[in-house]
């Protein structure tokens, strides 16, 4: 039953994952990737990460996203950022934050 729910909502979830990628790109332009790990900019980065995490949490709650759906979102976000040229460490950090914020 859970898998059927995911399949039914997959296009909506994919669009929301793209919105999350857009939020990340807006908050951390390619030229400012280091902001996420720069201690001097930690507060600014934390605010942006909270905004992105809120979007992920809302997605998970509104669409009753289970484990498969959460993995799908994380994968879509990960590849969306890689395709836009973001570095491995940055992408891994963002993806981990998303998975944690969506809960298990």
C-alpha cells in the first residue's frame, strides 16, 4: 500500500524535489558553496539550511512520504545538484541534512 502511494505521488514528489534543488541553488550559488562549511558564515548558512529542511519536512508530511519516497527525494536532490556543478562534499552535506530533516 505504501509503495502504491509513492507511485501515485511520484510526479508531485519529483516536482517538490526540484523545488528543493532550486532553494539550495538560490541559497548557495555555485560561487558560494563554501559558505555551508565556512565557520565565519555559519549563522547565515544555518538559516538557509533550516529553510531547505523545512521544505523537505513539509514535503514528507504533506505527501506521507515513506522510506522509498525519502530516498527518491534525496536521490533527485543529489543528482540535481551534481548536474548543476556542485561539489561532492557540498552535495553530500546537503543531502544528509535533507534526509535527517525528513526523519525516518
